[in-house]
């Protein structure tokens, strides 16, 4: 009974006040502070407000990214669900149910700069959906419409050819494989192939 009471109090506190997580190990240049708060709505579904503050390593605030989601599940008290392909932290952690973590750093457009993916929906059979923010030469993170439109985290990076390969569960027996390639000169993505296997 005591454990149930503590769990209920913890969950209630998170829902009312929100949760703050600081990620300092996932980037060589930046620290990220993520605030997640439930926002009551009319009807059954609540919305969740997500704020990502980006700091340099000297703790100077550089940028704030904010969005709302109706389908984000609040983590309870665990701020350890992160991954970095730039620093290597949790890079090889086993991926369960296509979930790569709440926040991930990687070079998504192969320009040598650290980019981020932030979970926006818990998702369904194909795992969570993400917003992808690519870093510019000016140090500003901008939402990538193409990657955020696909939403799922890429299963493979092919850096030499500037390709990302997505594997999205189409149904219980089949997976859709989307191969996309980044054109650095045009700063645009192109879908090279879509196959259902």
C-alpha cells in the first residue's frame, strides 16, 4: 500500500508540475534541458507541453524549442532514456519496440553538425514519432520538415552516400522500408525507394 501511495504521489506531482530532465552527456557542444508538462483539455485526452532549452557548455541559453502533443506519454521519474550518436553515450543500447529514446543527438543531414530528435508521440506498432531539428552553421536548430514528416527514427545511417533508411511496421507481417538521400547542394531530401517486405 505504501509503494502504491508513493507511486501515485509521484505521478500526480509530475502531471501537475511537470518533469525536468537535463542532458549534458549527449552532445559535444550543447546541454539540453527538457521540460514536459501535462495540460488538461476538454474531454478525455490531455495535451502535453514540451520545452527543450539548448545551452552551450558554459550554460548560456542559446535557443528554446516548444511544442504540444496530444499523444506524448509522460515518463515517470526516469530521465535516462536518451542516446547519442555523436558522443557515443547509449549508442549501442538495445532498441526496444523501435523506441530510440526521448532525445537523441546525431548528424542526420551529414553536414558535420550535431542535430537532435525529440520524441513527440509515443506512437503505435512502429514505435514513437519524433520531431527532427537540424543544426545550421549559425548554431540555430530548425525543424526538418521531411524527417519530421516521416516521424520515425531511422534504422540505418549510410554516411558515405548521405542516406537514411527507415523501417516502419506496415502491419503484423510486413515492414515498409524507406530509403532517403540528402542532397547537400540543394539542402533537400529525396526518397530513393519505398519497399514493403
